[in-house]
């Protein structure tokens, strides 16, 4: 039995309208964590595309020279900034990039204290 058939005899009240459902960015964001070990700066595009799609990305920079690792960090910082996201160092040669829809909590310190 359809809903309207159930309510036969009851007049439709124009005061109540159907609510529009709006999904938040967090609800539509992918639940994906990308793990990357770039071997060249050209791999930065794939990493940036994953962040743009809403994935949290962990990048291990140990395979890059110091200069290319710094270029990668600079590039990804720009990508994350443009998306209102966040980038942080979480270990030696390891960074975490997250889009704005994903909240990162906690803090990792690099010292033994």
C-alpha cells in the first residue's frame, strides 16, 4: 500500500514541504588512505589527484634526494593549501596530507621527550 493511499481522506497540508537533503563534504569524501613512495618528482601529480579526490595521503619521501623531497613537500603544501587541507610531518621522511573534509587529531613529536 502506498503512503498516499494510506492517508486517503486526509487533505495535503501545503505547510509541510519535502525537505531537501544536502550532503556534507565529509559524508561524500572517500574513506581512502593513499600510501605513496615517490621515486621521482613526476609522481607528485598522482599524489595531488588523490588528495583532490578526498583521500588522506601518506607520502614516504625516503626514495627521493633531499632537493626533490623538498620540491615534493613544497608542491603538496600548495595543493593542500588550495583545498583548505592540512599537511604535517609524521615521521622521518614521512608526511601526511589530508583534505579539508578530514579532521586530523593528535600530535606526533619527533623528540624522545
